[in-house]
């Protein structure tokens, strides 16, 4: 039993590193080749866990080979447009200039119900609101609404905003200073020490502290236990 537990732990760490080596992707964003590789790696890793007599090195070599193949295919896809089209497919436009493309829907084997389901996930309940809709290579649907259905923004209203538009960052998290975030906010440790001194606090007293590039900050102190 100890051997099974050790193999499970080791393969968990090893496969996690291999997938990290392949790159960051969520399951819904995987390309077909990436999904196949992920499924194969999970199946290969399960064999030495279930069968302790199976040599562990065989699974490790297979996982390494699959990870390297995926990285190689990704590199080839970056270099060659034709290979990228072969391995990942092409985006399909199913609504063009406000008109449904039945041929593309049939080619994708999509029904109108499938299309409407994905439109609703984009916050659209009426096909007439869409100027263009494109099915991406990972199966997601990107929509471009008609002009009169687009949300109004500050640019359309000619509204200028004062101050910095960059989002605030956590510069202290659970009593630890994130110096990269502090640098992003264009501040240094001297500024932080001065602020904390004015507030009568130490870094260890702070649960979270956010700051933006204008130097506006917000502090959440740790709860007393």
C-alpha cells in the first residue's frame, strides 16, 4: 500500500510539472491536440498506480514524450500557418453581416439550439442583435453585436476620467510585501514604510493592502484572535 501511495504522490507531482511545461490552459480553452495529450497523460499515469508491478520508468518516459511532442507541435503551429490549420482547425463565421450561415452550421453539425445556447452565455438572447459570430478553434463563440446593441462606454459619451486607469494591486498579502506589485504601483519600500508609520502599523499587522499608481491605498488589518 505504501508503494501505491508513493507512486500516486510522485506521479501527481510529475504530471503537474509536465502539464505546467506544456503551458497554461483551462480545460475549456484546450485545442484538440492538447485535449488528446491531457487525456493520454492521465491514462498513462493511472497504469503504474493501479498496477504496482508495472515499471514506473515506462510511464515517466511516455509522459515526457507526450509533453515534448505537444511543445513541438505548438512550436510548429507558431511557425507554419498551414500546420496550425491542420492541427487546430480554423475559426468559422456562423453569423455574417447579421445573417445566419446555414452551410457553416451544418459543417459544424450545430443546431440552432446549440447556437442559441452559446449566444445566451454571451448575454445575447436575440440573433438579430448580432452582426458577426465566430466559432473559435477551441469551440467557444465570439460575438460582435450590431452598433445599436453595443453597451455605451466613456469613449462614446466623450467622458474623460481623471487619475490613473491602471487597476490597483495587492502590495501586502497576509503580512507579506509583494515588491513586484509595489514596483508596478511606482512606489518603493521607503514610501511603504512612511505610509505604515503614518497609520501606526507594521507589515505583520496587515492582512491585505492594495494600491494604485496614483498612490491611493486601502488597508485591511488582521483580525485579532
